[in-house]
C-alpha cells in the first residue's frame, strides 16, 4: 500500500489512472477483511523508508496516509476510511467506468456506504 500511495502522490500519470485507485482500494479492503489483524495484532508500522525519521520533504505530505499506533484509530478503521476515500475518488475518475469491474466496484461501494450511514442513525 505504501508504494501505491507514493505513486498516487508523486507520479502524475499514474495518479490519474483509475486502475491505480482501484487497486489501492482493493489493498485497503484486504486489510479491513483480514482475520489476522485486530487491536491486539495490528499492522506492522511502516516507518519512513527513505530516512527513518519521517521528516523527509518527500514523505511529510504522505503522513496522513500512513497508519501508526499514534493514529488514534485501529488499523482496520484507518484502512476502512482510506478505502472509502480511494474508491470514492476512483468512481469519480474519468475513464473509470470503462473498466470491466466498474459496476461491481460501484455496487460494493454503495452497499457499504449505505450500511455505514444507516448504522450511524
């Protein structure tokens, strides 16, 4: 996921690719669905792969996309929020509707977002 987020942030051509957003959303969905991850066994923390301090100019803008134990939510809640954002962006992208699985992704997205909205009532 970290590499896909880097590509989305720093490669203009790939950032506008519906396939990248689709696959990034799928990666977040896999975290949410994982039976191995929970509050007592979260994702391993991914440090700044470029210098280890998290303060490189290259990484600073991406901090909001990184989960850490200090994020204030468990890794599944974080992944769920990122999934919602990323697939929402995917569904609004020019050319996304030409992908063969667009309809299925849209149906999944709508079902989940509707269930979440109903649960908040």
